C-alpha cells in the first residue's frame, strides 16, 4: 500500500510542476500579446489561464484527499 501511495504522490507532484511551467509560459505569452496590443486575444485566453491556476491550487489538496480516502494518516 505504501508503494501505491508513493507512486501516486510522485505522479501528482510531476503534474504540479507541469501546471506551474504551463502557467508561467502562458502568462509570458499574455504579456507579449498585451505588449503587441492584441487585447481581444488576451480577453479570450485569460479565463482559461485563471482556470489553470485554480486547478494548480486544487492540486495541492489532491494528495490529502486521496490519502484520506485511503485512510493513511501521514504523508510520506
């Protein structure tokens, strides 16, 4: 059971890193679009980027939720 938990935590941490990198890249892209005065595209992409950040914040609580369902008291 501990091995399954460790694999799940590694997968979740990898996903968190990918989401952080994607959000940083998308904010840089939005900055470039704003600098080039393409405000319509910025307005189109901004809600999706904010949704990604919400998912990022939720991803930090996912390990706790999974471990509570598995009835494991401490996070390794």
